[in-house]
């Protein structure tokens, strides 16, 4: 596995303060998402900010995924990781994609990066709602993202609230394509796929390209389904503004989404968790300059909205600064 080695102080007294004589540099491993992805860039920016002040400790920043990161923390292979809130909820509950609860995990910060679920069909498919798919048993050809991805899981959770499973779609003559998003978009362009699903921030480039070639329709998630998946999976209710994709949305469209958070080992020292939290909060402007998608992070709201309890070291920082009462 490709590793990016960064020197990183995580657990000394104050950022910019001299290291205590004889203190041993702390060495940690951090897991983000795919190389060059948002979480990789954001976590890398945080690492760089701290190592500029304290070059004596180091951490290996490695690529990861929503499913692998909690398992790596549980197995003490990783000390801090990026994670979507909905998958953290699955880790707590021991539900799909996990077989049992995943332990040794606490929360550090909720970054509140908005990632919304796009459920997009070709306009000429005649599909206007998820209810219609169930009622007419439409042989849907759908690309819900790679198998085990947060996109596929979130979409499947939503479908389940309408009484639809992937097996149902196959039984009706449909097909599930677990190709990457770029391939599925091309298939939709060629008429081989009726629906493309994607969970992420903003306007995905492949959907932008597809919308320039094919009339599309975004299907809404009902209020009842949104409330149900919020309760079960911590997917929050969101909305696409009508102006997205150069107005192709046509109207504001209800959907669901998830946030990105930072999780750490439960057995991480309180001092280390405190310094991690302080680095993120006090270096916020530098971090979001490098990773604008993390601009949603604010210390005032970073301490709540996560399924894992807050690490005591992080809680100490938020309380000392008055962010958490």
C-alpha cells in the first residue's frame, strides 16, 4: 500500500511550544480516503500544519475507505481516521457493512462536510419517483456505485424504506452495475443504464458531463423515508436547490446525506486527543485553504452529531474554549 510519510506532532503541550527535554516524539498512523480525494487532502493539510511547527514526531498518512478505517482503528493499525457518520453508526450497531459492533473507537470532530445522495434517472426512462419503481416493478438498470461503497449502502437503505431490495430489482428483470461512477455515467449516456446514484458534495463532474448530453431527472426521497433512515442510519435530511446543474434540477429536491468526521482510538491518550483537536480548531483557516470542502467545520459544532462518544481529550478542549457547555 502506498504511504505518504509526514512528520507530525500529536500529543505535545502547545502548538508552537518547545518540546520538553527528553520527550519522545509521538508516532501515529492516519487513514483518510483514496489518494488525492477530499479526506486525503484535508487530513494531509492538517498534518502539514502541525509538522511545520513540530518536526520531531511523525505519522504515516495512508489511503483508506469508509469500511476499512473503523476496522483498522479497532485492530490498532490506525490511530486517527476520516469516516462518514452513517458508516460510524453501522460500526456502533454492528450492522451492514459490518457483521458485529466495531470497538475501540471514539469521535474527535464532526467536520459537517455535506455529502448528498443523488438518485438520477434519464428523463426518457419515464421514471418519476421511487414509489413508481415499486408499484410497477420496473426492471431498473441501476449503477449504485462500487459494491460496499457508502453510496451503495445509503441508496439501499433508502430503497428498503420503500419496500424495495436489490434482489427485487433483479427479480423484476433489472440489473445492478457496480462499476465505477465514470463507467456508469458513460453507460447511462449510451442508454445502457436508467439510473445513476452518487453520494457526495456539490456537483459531481461525471453527472455534470452526463447532464450536458442527456436530459436527467433527480428523484426525491420522501419525508417518511428520510426520517426513517435518519433514525436508523443517521443520514440527515437535505435538499438540492433547483439551480444545481445549470437548472436541470428544475425544483428543490429532498434527499438525504451524511457528514464526514474524524475518529480516533479509544485508547489514545487524552493529551494526544486534546492536541489533535486543538490543531484542527486553531489551524482551521490553513486547513480549509488547502481543502475548501472542509470549510463547513467549525469548533462550535464539531463536538456533536456523531454516533461514537467524544474522546475525553477532545471534550476537554471543546469545554475549555467554551464551545461545549
